């Protein structure tokens, strides 16, 4: 977390900023770039998303008087700024069921998580999800963040929760709640189809990724679009939470400390 004082940030790019989350690499910085592009994808789908900025970071060891090599990092928009931009307020209530959030926006978010191959989230335990509403008693919108365990990022350390019974993060699993029919998904699928070329262009036009990763990611997105535009495969994927023998309703609480 970067904590700015108003005096020090005055007259700089960080003017009026208070605290910003800085995402930095554990070992390989390519995953930071890959995750940054996921934020770009979600920004295209909805303004109720965290804006991100790719930055170059140098860490200075003030004791040993050494500096690290230049690394990529991500600066994330503050909760309050995202809320203000959308006329909302942060809601810090746990155990809110997905069914109690704004349905159209939840479906957009959940299908997006399916697209990128991310299962590391839950509304109930605010696992990589934040809730925003018009006021403290309003129906909240679930806003995702922290995508490094998504299959599209390809982080070597990312693994699905054992309870989900998935082989790896490239295997998709829809983790919404049980819906009786595909009708509510029609508008969401239409939105993804409408934005298809723009979503692909995030990778086609990126100068920060190599050609091999670009091609793998395009194929990963191709598979998603084949699923949502095949009625049989779409039904099998998005009505999965209704299966009593499945793992669609497993709630992820996050890593134990």
C-alpha cells in the first residue's frame, strides 16, 4: 500500500491521492502484466470496476543502500474513488448471498470470472470481491479484483481450491448461483458478443506480452466464445450450480493464515 501525504503529493501525478494498492511481482513480473490486462478487460464491460495503471517500480533498500532492478507493478484505484465515480458507497457486510446482489451485474461479473478461468472468489466472504451500493441499505453490486489465480494469467503458483475438483486453472467452472433457465443470461451473452473485438484487442494490441502468450490467450478466449454461443454447451456451463452432484455451490473463504 502506498500512503501519500497531501504535502508530498502536491504538484505530482499523485495529487489528491490518499492510499493506493501497489501490486508487485513475487518472482516473475510477466504475471503482473497479464493480471493488469484482466483489469483492462473488465473495464470494458462495466464502469463499476477498478481502474488499474501499469507502472515501473524500483525498490530501494535504505539500510544496504541498494536498489532493485526495474519491475512492473499495478496501481489500483482506491475504493472511495471507484465508489465516487459511480455514485456508490462501499458496503462492508459479510455473508451477503450472491442472490442478494444486483442480478444483472452479478451475472456479468460471474460470467467474466468464467471467461478468464477464475474460481478464487466469493461474495459471502468477500474473497476478492468488494460490495458497493447507493447507500448502506441498498442492494449491492459485487465488484471483483485480484485476478492472479485466473487461468488467463497463467501464474505457475495458481491452483484451484481442492473442493472444486478442477485439474488446473485453465479448466473453467461457473460459480454463480442456481438459475432455472438460460433466459437471464441472454443479455449478458449479448454484451460479451457485442464487445468481443474490443476484448480481443486488449491482447492483439498489447506491446507488453510475447507472441506465444498472445496466441494462447486468443485460443482461450475462442473457447469461451464457442461455449456461450453454443446453446447446449452454454446451458451445461451456466446451469451447473443447479447440479446436486457438482461443486458449483462451493463457497471459497480464501487461504487460511
